[in-house]
C-alpha cells in the first residue's frame, strides 16, 4: 500500500508515546499528515513533515493539509518523502538510543 499511497492521515487525539504507524509510513516513503500530539509531535517537529501537522480535532486544518499535499507534483512528493526519511533516520539514531537506554538501567 505504501508504494501507491502519497500520505498517511493520522488524526489521533491520543498522547501516544511512540507512533509506530507514523514511523513506519515515513520509513517507507509515505508522508504523514498527522495531529500535533504526543510522540507524533516529538518525532515530526523540526522536520519537513511539521508543515503537514495540524491541531488535534481541527478538521478544517486537516483538510487544508490534505489539499496542500495534493497540490504537489509527483516528483516533489518523491523528493520530500526521501528527505523526510533521512531526517527521521537521523532523529531515530539507534546507537544513541541504545546508549541512553543502557545508562538508564545502569543508574537503577
């Protein structure tokens, strides 16, 4: 499905700590149009995708974000999704996460 989809619409109002659906979409090249809440906000803030985030529960904002993405041509979307994927890989630096997790367990 991600090969054909241009976007994932993620209108969650829940404070999800780690939004697996959003992470999976980005890593597979699908642009998330997501509510600015919880882990979604943390993950997508300061990335290209922040332009496609909306206030939770604000339908008009969601519609505007969808329209904005639909206005882009295919090559722009492809470039955008590749650049976003690169940004998220940097944010999800697994080596850094492993080191931080280890320190948490060492401290206890």
